[in-house]
């Protein structure tokens, strides 16, 4: 079964600073990869998804970007963080053999101050 | 697009009681319905899912029922235990080349000893 590694677990950044969150997946090949954001006390919002290396689709226009340099690596970035970027960021994957089953990583709690 | 409504937003039960969480969806083409459990500070964990060709699915103390005509599905937890306390999310999607899950806003379940 797949394992999703996500780091760091917590991050405090000043407004205007850059961001890089990394996610790697083990145990599956050719996964679809996703970045979700969860604001405090709210539901899950899909930010980006990727069906292959270099292929990124954005669901919500925003201050963030995503990249997929390798099959099992997904990176979430920002050049200049805003206060509104604070939240719980989750990497997820649907394994190559089971399109509908979505599995989440452990998340990164980002606080922008 | 799909819209998923989830009720109640909070649910308190005594240990040993049953808990039921209900969701409705709007897109009759949706055919995949997973449920996730999220503990504080962790990523959501897939606990059970059902496809539209099945009316009910059970896994030990948890079960999910689906009524396609009424477009609603429910999570049933029997013999609740304190460790069942968490936020539960329902979701719905059409199976396609990537995950298109639409999530409910979550139910906070508190099981008191």
C-alpha cells in the first residue's frame, strides 16, 4: 500500500516570505497527486492536482503554485505568502491502480504572521 | 457542479450508543461515496467507501447506506467508543481519470465515556 510523506508538520512564516512544501509518495507508481487546503473549522478545498510529471491543474486561482518534478514528488510553492494562506495543507494521492480511492498525508499546519 | 450537504455539524453520544451521520448530494451522475475520519492535527483517513451499484456496505462497527433515488447516504457507527471521537467527512464524485471528490463540511463526533 502507498505511503505519503509530507513535511514539515508545522511551519510559521512571516508575510511576504516564500514557501515550499514537499510531498513524496511510496508504494505506488504513476499516482495522481493532489494538494488540498483546510482552513480552521472548515472543509477540504482542492488547490491543485497532477496526473503526471510536469502536468499541473489548478482548481482555485490564488497566490500558490505547484510542481511535479518526479513521478512521486509534488511541491507546493509561493513566492510571497499572504495572511490568508494560513491553513492546514494536505497532500493526497490516488494510486495508479485505484483511481477513486483518495489517500491523504499527515498535513502541514502553516501559520503566516 | 456537485454539492454535498452533511448533517449534523456536531454529534455527542454516550459510549456504547450508535451514531448516524447523513449526507445528501446533488449530481445524480455521482457514483462513488467515501467517508473519512480526521483526528486532531492529522490528515483524513479513508474508513469506508461505497459505489453506486451497492446499497449497503459494512465493516465491523461501521456501515454506509446509499439511497440513489433520494440522493443521500449515511454513515452508521455502532457500539461507539471514545476513540471514535473525531471529525467525519463524507464525499461524492464521478469516477474519472482523477479524483473529483466534493466533500461535506464535516461532523464533529464526541463520544463520552
